[in-house]
């Protein structure tokens, strides 16, 4: 139990670092280029881990990192389809960061994905909605309205509108796809689903770069740039693997509770590391988002 809590805690903090690292490259070049390189590195890292576990049985854990891979074709098609859908969540999240200026507020609002996860569970797994969950949804909507409504000028209103649109799309896609991916993850194992996810992301991003990107993929870049992206890849591998492990061992209530750490961490990272300043309405949006997430916690 405590090992699973540690997995989720470390995963949450690592994902904070991973998502924060996106801010700088997103402003410098088309982010699909960075996704392609990062996914290439993370696929290699996952493949190396898979090989070590499969052939040498490293990482002696109470759960199989590699599950039963002998599944029918329809299983693999549907799983790859869900991963392809989840890519849209990353794509629109990065577009939100690009247009939204401050990651401090955007990341907590990303907690909307929890709402869409709950609605997906209600729809597909017959879970009850309940009063607290309904109130949580209302507080999330209110936090978005506060963030959106009190813009300083017309120009700011425009980029806030675009940001919210991208963020809602991202949360909708992530909330639905990640909830539905839990079942295949428990069948083929946390490590297998991680490897498959990053490989599919690499193929999709590479296709985007080849046929849709306005700027060609820069292969000849400074070593410092590659090390930066490699750091992002390491974060996603560690974060995804530990999160997958926690999903097989922890109740949902614990996962949501520890997820609150992400929100608080983003605030301090944005203020102390990225030197982002928050206006009064952004603070209120942050407070309302916190209330919404707390209501989700007491739901379980």
C-alpha cells in the first residue's frame, strides 16, 4: 500500500516537472517537433526497460510489469485507437500552454480531466454521479468563468478564449481516453502500455512533422537542446510507469487526493521558478479549482 502511495507521489511530482519543461520549447519552435524527439527518446528508454524486465526479470515488484501480450487483434486495434485519441489531449494541452501565457493557472484548470474521467466512469462503468461530484463540476465551471471573464482588455480576452477552448478539448480527450486505457493496461501490464503509448505518439508526431508542420524537424541542434529533451523523456518514462503501477494498486480516491499535490506544485513552480505573476481573478480561479478537486476527494 505505502509503496503504491510512494509511486503515485513521485509520479505526480515528476509529471509536474515534465509538463513545466514544455513551456520553453513550445515558445521556440513547433511543439510537434519536440513531441517527436521526446517520444523517440522515451520509446528507446521504455524499450530498454522492457528488454531488461523480459529477459532478466529486473525490478522485483508485487505486480507484473509485463502482462499477457497474447491478445486478439481487436484488442490491439482498440488500444492503439485509445492511445491515438489520448495524443489529442497532449496536442491541445500544449496549444493551451502556447496561447495561455501562464502555466500556473492552466495546469490546475487541467483538473477538469478528472471531471471527464468521472463522467466516463458513470457512462461506461455504471458509477453513481452523486451530489459532491455535481458540485465539483459546477465549481470547475465557475473557476473557468472567473479566469475567462475578468480579462484586462480585448486582446487578452481573445487569447483567454482560445486557451480555454484548447484546455477543455485536452481535458475531455485525456479524461475519456485515460479512463478507458486502465483496462488494457491491467491486461498487458504497466510497462507494456507505456512502451506502446510512446511508440504510437512518436509515429503520430513524426507524421505531423512530415506532412503538416510549417518548420522541418531540426536534427542538427546543440547537445544542450538534446539533453533538455532527453530530460523531458526521462520524466515522462518515470512518471508514466509509476502512475501506471499506482493505478493497479491504489483506490481511485487516493489517486485523486495525491493529484492535489500537482495543483499546489504548479503554483509554487510558476511563482518561484518561472517567475509568473498572478492577478486577483487568477488567484480566485485557483481557489475555486482547489475546492472542486477537494469535493472530488470527499466523493470517494
